[in-house]
């Protein structure tokens, strides 16, 4: 369950039948260049937040399909580090919008960064282990909860080991060729981002990740039930500089 955070919370994505909203429609790659692989970052930190806007579709009962346009905020509310692990307490996940219902509140969860390149979703009980000085943190992260492995490179995959050899590429994050995503000026305008696809038997998700910014667009589609999400970044605040 926690693997489906996020992406901020992060952190499942592929071959969607739905398209991105016009505010986040991929276009022909622009002349701008992505950071060198060694310089790719996911800029989590105190004070960072991302605001998204788009549409959600959900069941209204029977064959009725409701659609709502809304904004959703994802933010880092606290940070703690121990050795090579940094924990980020989060409020709001784009996955909160799957099977949306009016009045739904942002979830609270955590993202755990191991070293500079691997990011895992986690619950708050796991996050709390970072505070306990006598906890040697064995088993802190779980392979199925890996949702981002930097640097990104088109054609690469990351997931739990038993899924890496699947010929249908399901249950694994698959990195596509970088595309230009058109955003509001407050969110950086046109940016190059990697599409990350994740497909399971019942659902498909696509996350567009721009190194140095984070998630800039997100779509979710469930094949068996009415749940569709199309969101694009409209505002972004970088993390506060360390004193």
C-alpha cells in the first residue's frame, strides 16, 4: 500500500487510456536539457511543497460518474536524519485522489531516502523509528515500497527483485523517454520530465518526474471501478536552505 504514495508521497504507472489534462500535456521535447545523471535530485526538505490542479472522476452510485476539479497540496512537514537515512514526514499524496470522495482529507505518511538515490514510502510508525536512538534500523525500508531510484534513464526499471524479470513489465516502475510538460508559470513553465509507468492487473499510473523539482504531472486509471485522476503541478516551493 505504501508504495503507492506519493510520489508525493511519490511515491504505479503505465500505458494509460486517459490523457493528461491540457495543462500538463506532453509536447515535443524542447531544447532544454535535463541534469546530468549524477546531478539528478528529488528536492525534499523542510518547507518544500507542491500544489497540483486537475480533475478526478469517481462513482456517484450505479452508473453515475461524478467529476470534480480541485487542487491538492503535497508538503514536507518535518525532516529527520540518521547516518545515511533521511526521513521526511509528509502531508498529502496524489494517491489520495484515487477513489476520491468529497471531503477527503490529505493523508499523512513518510518518505525515506537512503543515501542520495533511493526513495521508499513508509508509514508514520516506521518514520518514528528514526527518533529512537537505540534502534539500529534493521528492516527500516522494504523493497516493495521503493518508488524512485535515481538517476533516471530511459528504458530502466526498478521494483522488487522478483518482478524485475517479468516480460510484461507489470508491477515494476518503467522509465520512458523524457518529454516536455507544459505547466503554469508559477510551477516553472515548460519542463523536461521522465514519464514513470506502473501497471498492475487492475490499475495504471503515470508519474512525470522532473529532476530538481519532483512530480510535475500525475494520472491514475482503474480498469475495474470508476476512478480516474489527472493532475498537473501549478505551484512549487523549494525546501528551505540549511542554516
